[in-house]
């Protein structure tokens, strides 16, 4: 289990907000400090789960000195937030694709709001799940990656 630094922010008329320097844009809030901690763990886990699904690398946690050295973080109170999700490590690979296929992959991924890696990871999972489902329904049928999805 990894721990990331969360920064608690509190204005006079607001809930306790939490932001994550290692994950810009990830913010949450709670009505009190305990609620803010719970919400921070949940927000962190959901964000990292999405990153993993999209094939993005999960950053290593920053150290406290580096976080607090940033002038933008001086008003926050640092807490450790445990990442309870089972974050799988993303591995960089090198593949070769025809140029036109790569253009189509990139266009489709962008239209779906995905990265190239995220799209390819989802497509691979979908192909493997479809093969497993086809094998479960028709165990004598061989399925390759050059098949079309069978009708349910």
C-alpha cells in the first residue's frame, strides 16, 4: 500500500477540501476532518483505478519536502492518504502498426476521451473477454484476433 500526500484546505465558510499534488485536478471535500480523509481515500482510489484502466503510469509518491517547497502548497496542511486500490504497474512496450491503423486508433481513442495506451488496453481486454465468452458457449470453436464478435 502506498501513501500519497493530500493537502487539506479550509476557508471560513467551506468544507475541508483535499487536493493531491501528485494528481493535479483530483480534489474532494468533507464536512469534517474525518470525512475529508475518507473522501480523500475514495477519490484517490477511483482516480488511480481510472488511470490503470486507461493504461497510464501511476506516479511515485512525492516526498513532503518537495511538496511543501512549492509556494502553491504553503497554505495546505499535509496528510498521508493511503492508496487502497490494487494499482497495477503500467509497463511501456514497443509495437509496430501500419500507419493507417495507428491513425484510426488515435482518432478513435481521442473521440472516446482515451489515450492511445488506454484504448489499446481496453481493446485487448475486450478481445480476450470475447474469446473467453465464445469458448464458454462453444468450447470446440477456435477464436483468433481476426474474428468478429459473435451475436449473443
